[in-house]
């Protein structure tokens, strides 16, 4: 493996570019500062936890007339963004970055122009903390030392400087407080090539104490601005650094990102969009770190413009969201990040064992725990903590952290156990509903499938972790078995699938919900019932072209959450339904960048696939779901550092001959893994090549998931409920680089479209809604808008015969042509096709 120093010298940071999309989201974030906005503006600046300014715009002025620069392009890199505006010979480039660990932002403007021009920036002053806290009197004035506009408050704790060297600041002074209107900063730029830097630099200090009794009148009025001078003075050093020579701060940002990317796993496949989405999703998690004095360092749940509000998207510390991200961090090899998330969550555990749900960055400025009911409102973080801790210990081999946090995990399990009803289900009403979107049952819900699945996963994790730590696991075994049995109480024989919740009075809410994918992905449910439920969830009422609806509906009124869609992908791959799983995964890859370059939205409209106006464009649970879907779903990575083993259960798409995982971490080991398919006369070879570059040797396991009807040459295998065939696992003891390979004939499979419809259009992609063994083959039931005619790419290593309802299908030249029955506009029809070996 190359050294970290070599990685830092040679690694080129990834970049994404496109013409400016006015509604597209942009951000430049560090741990203490953030610039957020839309690609065409305006922007807002935060120095956590203070919203410093909003409605920030900038442009070029000639003779008091703003110039129109219509040709615009945006480029984003980790930690930085760039806007380029052109008009004829004029070119204005704006580079923006946030300091990695200091409360500062730099906007670097570079102008190419045959004539001298003036750069004008304007903004409104906010200088208020996140909800629900408040400050006393805010102050705004010109700083006589730097010439920048200074924002502060009367206690003298917070301050910020906004400005550029050799600039003019214009504002209408207010008798008290902030300016009534906009602040304008004008910067002259010479002809030819010229540049300038607008810096936003902040400070938080211990305020000076008030001495004695202040007199009335002018002396008292002067005391409070003087008190703020300490904080303003503390901000000046960083402000001068940014406006005079920002190179050290920017290089620190770039070095951090080169190091992060060099230490985490890379994916290389024939699908460059998937590779890019994976890379940018792990970057999105790392971009979410924030630090607030009095609280420490944690992951923000999500970011987006706050508008007139006082929270930037979901820019709080949500333990449940951070734990979901930590699971993905573990998979990418970012063990340090996951470790910090776990310790942060444990630090806020209540005495009775319940984990915190949410924590405002402004909590030190208000009575967050005493005056507001939100901190511990949800139960799922308590269960998720146990599951993520075990996942972390298993893949990292860090048993020491397991021992350190085992008391927290045990107390979390014991707390949830106090909420169980007579059947052994966590009571959502008392513990806190785990669902992202409420069902029509509303507050009648007593227990729901999402929380039950989280509870089951926590118990399984405790059972696996306890022996590693030398702890007794017997208590958890009985609870796990009880949870497995009581999950069947959610099954609806009438509907043929599991429902969403048990209601007061024992009634079953049998709504089909994507929340069900969470327990199904964790192995809950009787095998045939789970398979039937998964297929129902993949139908057009529950699954849109852009992901799983929270609740199935013919009119698409329920929103689509990528977090739930990620669980659906894991469940589909886990049950061997690779055709459907690949289609859903492809849709999530398409979502990456839909709202903001490199980000996956929090949610989308269920009917038309558009992003809500007040959505959260950078949501860590959405990005984490995509990372997990690729590593745990598509490639089937499963490992144990303490047992020195790693196994792969890949579901290689039929159009791929090769894919790679580079720099995969298992404990102290690093692996490069190549998956391949080599089709030949009379047999196909599917295998892996593994090279280990660091750490003690690992035992390797390999069991590829193959299409139904596949034939095996190397002995018997296993048949999944879906019909998928899995060869007996091939194992290799530790040793030098090696290959594991299975000789097979792959059975019939198709490739379903995973692209998004035109913006604002409803779903219309063909779906595989049923798959079942037929008399001597496999039966597929497809669904599509009534009257659809389409062709699907088809693969099979041996000759087959085809039959279909009403001659609605035809096979030839590697294509499966489908003709769906006609119907009313807006309705869907189905077509069953049987394939059997010739």
C-alpha cells in the first residue's frame, strides 16, 4: 500500500461540474463554518451555532449598473466549490471554502476583464443562534481596525467580521442593534486579471464580566459595545489570514480530503455513475462533521438553506441519524469516525438507559433538556446504538471500545425491555415511534414494525458482542426469540403481507409500508411471508421509479425516503432478488446529484419525483443508505476482524464482467478485491481475486448469488426463496494473493430500467413484481403502465423456451420484448412470462 504521505501528494480530489441549475443546492462546510445556498444564489453563512448573515448575493457593477453574466457553471469538490460566470470577454470565477477546524469562510473572486469593474456583495444581517436559543442585543458596526463589517452581541461572547481588504462598506446604521436594511460591500477590481477575497471570520470567547453598577445614559450605552470588543478582537487574526494569504487554510482542507479518500474504500465498476455516487456519498458523511463549544464534535443530520428560519436543514446532532451514518462509515473503513459517533451518543445517554434523539447546536445557550420535550422523544437510537457498536467491533476489531461502551449498550437494552408489551413488542407510544412518516392510524399506534426491527437487531447484536467481551448473553437470547415470535403478529393473512403496526385494542394496521423493509433486511419474518411482503413492496403502488414510498398508495401521496429505499435494497439482495434490487439501486444512484451535486435528498414527492421546496438536500441517512446498499447489498461484504475472516456474496449484474473494491478494511488488514465473470463455451467462471497488503492474513469466503435455474459444476448449492442459486461457499485459508472461482451456467435474467423519468413526470418503468418457481422453470410477473411495449436485455447461458399470457412476450437476439395489456390512462397492467430450459 502507498504511504499516507504519497497519497497526499498524488491523490487528485474528485470534482463534479454542470451548468448552473437555479434550484440546485450548494454548500462549503468545515467543522465550525458553513456557506449554504442555491447554485444561482442567494447564500447564507453560519458559524455554528450562529446564523451570521443571509440573502448574500454578489455581482459585477459598471457605472452603477449590474452586469448580466448569463453563462454560468458550477464545480464542487470535497470542502470547496467554484462558480464561473462569463459574458463575452468577461469571466468571474468564485472559489469558496470553509476552514477545516476554524470558524472561517473565504470567497475568492478572480476577474478577467478588459475594463476595470466593481464587485458588489450585499447581505442581510442575522446574527442569531439556532432555534430555540436567543441572544440579547445584536450589534453591527464598522470595525476600525480591519475595515470589515463587525457583528457582535451585547454579552460579548460571539463576534464575526465580514469584509475584504481595500473595500467600502455601506449600510444604514440603526440606533440600536443591526442595520435595518442590507449591508453592501464594494470592491474595485482592475482591468486585466485581478482578485480579492471576502472573508467571514468568527470567534466565541468567555465574555468579560460587568464591573460595578453602570450609570445611566451615554456611559451605559457605550459599555455593551465595548464588552463585545474582546470577541471582535479574537476574530481579527483569522480574518487577516484569510484576506491576506488563505493558502495554508485551503491546503489544510485539501490535505484532509486527500487523506480521507486515501484511507477509505473505493468502488470501481463498469457503471461510472455508481462509482461516483458511492464516492460522493461517503464524502457527504464526512462533510457533516460539526463542532460546537459546550457540546463537542458530532455529525449533523443534514444540511440545507434555512431561509427565514433558524435551522439549516437538519443541522442538529441527531443520534439516530449519526448512528446510521456510522454503520456506513464502518463499511468504508472510517473506523475513527464511527468510533467518535458511538462515544458521542454514549455521552448523552440518560440515567435509565435511553439514548438521546436530538440535540440543538444552541443547547448551551438555552435550557434544552428542561424546557423542551424533544431530546429523548424517539426510542430507535437506543436500539441502533447496540447494533452499530457490535458492527463496529466486528469489522474494526476494536474490542477495547466494545468493553468501554458495553455498559451503555446493556443499559440501552434494559431500558427498551421496560417498554415491552405482553407479547414482547416495544410500545411505540411510550418509547417513541421509529417511523419516518406517520400512517393513517396516527396516534393509535401501539407498536410498529420499524421499532420492532431495530429492537430485534439490537438483541442479535448483543448476543454476538457479549461473548467477544466475555459477558453473559443468556438474557438477550430469550428476548430475541420472543421478538422473533411476536413479529408474526404484524402479518395479515387477508393481505398476504406484513402490516405496519398493532393498534390500541389489538387491531392490526395492515398498510403496506416501506418501513417493513427495515426488519426484513435484518432477517425477521417467516421465510415465505417475508418473500411475499418484499415482492408486494416492489409493486408500483409501493415502489416508484425513484424509490420506496413510506406507505403504498395508488395516487403516490406518500413520500419517498432514500433511507427506507436503502433498506429495501438490502432486503431484496438478502433474499436473492437481484433483478429487482439492481433496478432500485440504479434509481438511487440517479438521485445522487438530483438536488445538489454529490448529495442524496432526504425525501421526494411520491407521485412526481420532485424535491419538496423545504426538503433537506444533504441528508446523511440517505447517503449512508447508498453506501450500505453497495457494500453490503451488491457486493455482500461480511467480515469479522476478531475471527480474521471476510466473506463476499456478490450479486454481479449480468452486464458486468468485472468490478473492484480497492482498499477494503477489515481490522488492520487492507484488501483489494476483483470480482469477475468469464463466459466461455459450455461454462461460465465467476470468481474473485484477492490481494491483501496490510495486516495479518485473513480467511476468505466466496458464495456468489446467481439467477434462478443456474447450474453448478462444482457440487451442490443452496436455493433461496426467490429461486436464486448460491453455490456452496468456497473458502481459502490465509496465504498469498489468490483466486476463488465457481464454474457455472447462469440461468435466465433481465436488466430492468433504473433511470428517472423526466422531472415532474410519474413513474412508468417496468417492474418485476412477482418471481416464483414454475413447473420446470421460472415464472416472472411484470407490471408497467397499461399498453406499454418495451424490450429488456436478456441473458442466459443455455437455451430456453418462453411462454406468456396472450403472446405478450417474445425472446430473440438477447432481448425480451414485452407487450402489456391495454387499459385506462394512468392505470397499470401485468404480464406473466414463464421461462424454462429447452
